[in-house]
């Protein structure tokens, strides 16, 4: 009996000890106030930089946009005849940034449009650029984008061994996309008097009339993607229309629309050396 009583006492004591130890272990579990190490190990939230406005003018008269998280910048300058120049700048926008000489692919679209067109930019170093480096790229917009407010994206540019993506914008319209037709008085002077490469024989061969007279009511349809070997308009480089021709210097040229004939005639009379033979105006 006494042995049984002692056994019960020892069993009760052991249970109390286990319960006590278990309670201590439970109470040592860190509470909210004891979690600084766990919180520090969680990934930090990276703040998203504010958008860079495309309205900061640059020293070349273009608009400045960021490259990367404002590590570098680019100034896009839009000029006549669709020429676009991209000047690379440093983090300090007043500093010229030289980058590896390379070609760039840009995808340009009207600001109010959805379809983008590829425009290639070539490295054209500025005076003072290190050999093998450049701080300027030059490309040319296709006729359908000239004169429009556009945005462009360059998926990849390499700077100091790193690749970046950036965008640029024109901000506004700079010129009319297609030549405008001349007035009747200007047309008579342009077409019915010889000059430069345009001769009296050409006037007679063209029926002694102006292009606006001959092509009155002509409906132009511009094909902006001529195939290799197609004849192209000498002015817009879109696909030429064999129904829209004019004789200059004894040669027959094909155009996309009558206003382009006006512009070509001005070139033939004022800068005849710049007029090429008809067979030169082909899609390469």
C-alpha cells in the first residue's frame, strides 16, 4: 500500500514537471513584439519612380527622355524630311554621354495610333567623340509618319556593357506629311517655262499643260511598303503609280500623286544636279 502511494506521488510530480517545462517552452515563442529579425529579412518594397515628363527641352531644341531609372538621358530632335537625331546624355542632362558604336531599332507610331513602324538608327558620331564610340544616332521616318506627333521605343541600347530600353517623343507636328499642291499661278510658272533640267521639249512632250490640269480629279493611293524592285516616287519613296508620270530632261518619271510632281519640278529647275535617272528610283 505504501509502495503504491509513493508511486502515485512520483507520477504526479513527473507530470507536473513536464507540464511546467511545456508551458515555459510555449511562452518563449516570440510574439509580435519579438519579431524584428523576421521583419528585417522580408524583401524591402522598391519605390516606383515617378514618370519622367516628355516636356523638358534640350540644348538641340528636342525633348529629353530618361534611359533606365534616369541613369542616362536621350534628346530626340525631329528635322525636315523625316530626319530624327537621338543625342545621348548623362545623368546630368548637360553632359554628353558616349556609348558603344551600334545600330538601334526603334518602333515609332503616331501618338494617337496603335500600329508601330520599325525605324533603324545608325551611329553618327559627333565631333570630339572617341573612336569606336558615339553620342548621336540618326534615322529617317517613313513618309506616313512625317509631320505627325509620334512616340518611339528603342528596345535595346548598350551603354558601358549594360542594355537599356527607352522611349522618346516628338511632342508636336513639324511638317506636312505630303507635299501640298501649288496654286494655279505657281503651276503655270513651274510647268510652262523651261529652266534647269526642264526643257521646252519637255513642256511640249507633257502636252503644254500643268500637272494639276492633267491630273485634275486624280485619286492617289499611297502604298507605303513597296516591294524590292518596285519603282518608287522620287519625293516620298512610296510605291510609284504608273498612271501618274511626268517628263523631265527627256526622261519619264513615275510619282505617287500630282503634288509630288510639283516638288520634283522645283528640284529639277532649281537644283538640276540632284535629279537622278528614273532607274535609280527603285526599292532596293
